[in-house]
C-alpha cells in the first residue's frame, strides 16, 4: 500500500496518515525530500534524525477500530523510529475509546506497524475497568495486540462504570466495589481477550485466586471486561472456603464463578468434590453437579442427625465423619431477612459408621440471620434408613432440630432389631433412643420366650424362632435401654390386639412390655383396659378383666377386674368358668388362685369361698373361708357310688 507522508517546518510536528493510493515509483524520492526538508543536514536512515512531535493512525485488520499512535518526539534509528512518551489510543468506528496505552519511550517499526521497548508501560481500557502496568513490551497497531514480558500488575473493576474515559464520577453515585488485582509474569492483549501467564495471582476483598494463566474476555467493540477464565492448578481462597480445580470461569456481570476439572473444596472440617462447581459471589450461593461427594465432621448435627438413632450413650458412630453423595448440590446462605438452604438432589446417599440413608432429595433449612442455624432437614422420595441390619423405609423423613425428632411419613415400614411393622407415622428420637409409631400400626414381635409364652400359648411346645407375635394398635413406642443396660420397653396404645399362630389373641387398650435386649425375650407385661385374651390348644383358655400384670420376680400373672374377672376353659370336654375380683396364676407351679368373692363353675357344680385354689398337678380344688359348694344331681349320684370321700380341705 502506498503512503503519503507530510511534514511540518523544521523541528515541527510529524504526521503519518494511512491512505489508499496506488504504488508509484516516485514515493521514495518524495519521502527522502520531505525528510531532508524537515531536518537539514540529516539523510534518511541517519541515526538521530528527529522529526519533533509524532502522530500516525492505522486501521485494524478487522476494520472495526482505528489505532492512533502519538509521541512527544520521534527520532529515526537504523531499526525503527524511537518515540518519546508514546501514547496509543484505539477508537471504534463510532468514536468510542476502548484502549489507552502509554510508556516513557518505544521503538516503532513503520513497515511492520509494531512497537517495542524494554521499559515500563501502562494500559487502560476505555471505560477504565481494566488498568495495567508492566515492564518490557511489544505490540502491533494493526491487531491491535500487545505483549508484556514481566512484572505485570493489573486492576479489574468488577462493576464497570459506563462513563466515557476521563469523565468524573457524580457525587450521588455509589463508589465501585473493591477491584480485582492481578499479578503475573507475562501479559498478552488482542481484540476480545487479555491473557495473564505465569504465577498468576488475583487478589480480591473476598479472597485470592492463583493459577497458571488467566484469560480476560472483552467485548469485541468496546473492550469492556466481561469474563475471566483461570486455567491450570486453580486455587481459590476465600474467608471460609478454599477450592481447587483445573479451570475457573468468572462472569463479572453475573458475579458467577464456574469451576471445572475435578473441582474440590474445603470449608473448615467440611470438604467436597464434584464434576462442576458454581459460586455466585454476591448472593453467596453454590451449585455443584455430577458425582457430588461431601464430608462433614463427626459433630455435625444437621444432615448427620438422620443417622444418629441409637441407644443413649451408645456412641457407635462417634468420631466418624459424615459422607454425602448426590447428583446435584445447591446452597444458599441465609440472610437477616431470608432463610437459606442446602439441597442434595438425585441418588442422595448419607453414610456414617453403620448408618446409611438413601433418598432422591435432601433439603437442609437454614434460619434467618447471620450464621444460618439449621432448623430442619427433610429427606423425600424413596427414603431408606439403615443401621447395620436395621432398616426403615418411607416417602419422607424430617429431622426437627428444635424438637430433636425424626418424622417418617408416607407408609413407613421398618425392620428394627427384633421387631418389624408399618404405620402412618414413625418418629425417632436420637437423644434418648425412642421409636414411636402411630396410625394403623401393624407389627411383628418375636414370640415371648420362656414363661412369657403364657400370653399367646397354643398349648404346644414352641421352639425359639417360631412364628412371631402379631400386634395391631393405634400407637406404639419402643424405648431402648440406656447404654445397653437394663430392659428395653415397648408400649402399645389404643385398641391393642396381640395374636399368635393358631388363634391365640390378647385384646386391651394399653399393653406395656419389658424386653431383654440381649435375649429379645419378654420380661414383664402390664395390660389394661377392656382386657380379653384367648389361647388355643389342649388347654385353651379365655380370660377377661381390667388389668393383667406379669411379675418376673415371683413368676406370677395377676388378673384383676371390676366387678370381676372371668376365666373360661375346658376340662375333660366340659366348660369350666372362674369368676372373682382377682386371679393369680403361678407360671412355675401352674397353681391358679381366685380371690374377691370367687366362684368356680364346673359341670359338677359350683364352688364359692374367700379364696379358691386349683392345683394342676393333683387336679384338685381347695376353697378357704366361708366356702359353699353346690353339686349337680348327677354329680351327687356319682359321689354316692365312690368309696373314697372327697377331701375338700387339702389341695
């Protein structure tokens, strides 16, 4: 391309303007003549030929901007033109300044349209959003491009002012937030991108970021800073959190940081990793996606509370961290006016020691205020809680930290210890190891062992591990023994029905049991309210009353009732009915005592007295006090035919 060059008077200003002319053989002689006119006595190319003030304009390769290079003085040298106080300004076609460059001096190559210098420089975008300085540079006006070789220091305003360069801020405007400060070994600038390389460090009021390189994305027209991408060994350190990854993208306008390449983070004793991590600085929100894994300390009382159902003082999982896995993790910090949350979505799995929890969705609610105190934890869809061999399933589980209870809804079912069942609602209390179920409770318990088999005895010998005891009631509570010492307790309330195989059945309003947690056997029982019980087999029995108490110390069962208890059975094919205010059955001897105006009715007749005792070994009855016997005529006839009189005073 041919160029026209015009010069002012001796030692005057020097201006080069790029024009489109056809090449002509007279260009070089004209240039030589002009130079000789500008500085008499110095020929073209002679060292030290000065032109005075300098100005040149160049259109960029994409024709979208014009570069204006000026200097206070230009001196020709053998390898180019030495400019003093050079200033490079790039301007869009609309006349908007998008880049300003200054230095103490530089060497300009007018053929290659390049500048270079080992000295210092300063650089700023047109809106002042990015400002930079360094030592040693090269550049090209046609790009325009610029490279800085060392000691790079830059400042990036996160909230760009949209004022033209140099316009003062109005008094009512809010001051800009603290800028980002970047240091690096090298810097490269080209339209749309600025690249920092080598030991890059970004300092911010909220934390620091280090990486191998950082690319700053800019608008094509106005060079406004829009995005920042850090690549290679990226470490982000904030006040409470540190993250590592292979890449981090920071969108300044959105205030969003996206970390890729095996991102991981630590926050105190908490840590995690995922395939993708997004952090929104202003709202203090976090989004992690793809194989999210997090570790929480052993003393975490939020998510970990769902796994802490154990006997008080058991401490089976004490000292072990909590691990959480999911497909997605969302976090929003709480504010004084707004609640926060931590959400785990998709294939959620919690684990600590033998404790396991699986669900599709887990939400942690954070209370309003600084610090975000956890209010509740909710697990939903396909909830399965496991501790060793114990298991509980439901559709939802909610941990209320204020009440320290875990509520399971949506057809909860359990197989816990020696019991299994289902209900409308299940509540666990991590603090005291209490298990509660309510609403159409249906359960299976191990058949009472030892003497406790009287409860649903079928008359036949029952081997350990036989058919379970079935229970239906309105509500149920199981309380574990503290530190595995003492007895567990089980309480059934509301239309309680206990039944065994073969038709054995106990019905009451309330049944309380003491259970040996080691042997899983019945130790004590107290049934009250409309008590009716039936057993089957050779010695089938039906008894009714108000209360039945099993006392292990003397191996007795006490049955009381008002106005009376009623016991019905059959002996030798005939019905036997016993009535009285109280009945005491000794499990060891099999003796049955009736008191409180007792009446014994058999096929042979009636027996009354202050107390009636039946001895199953001798099959004899004993009546004490003012007793009375009424015999049927058939019985009298039979007795007349007997040679041995009836002993009515000895059992």
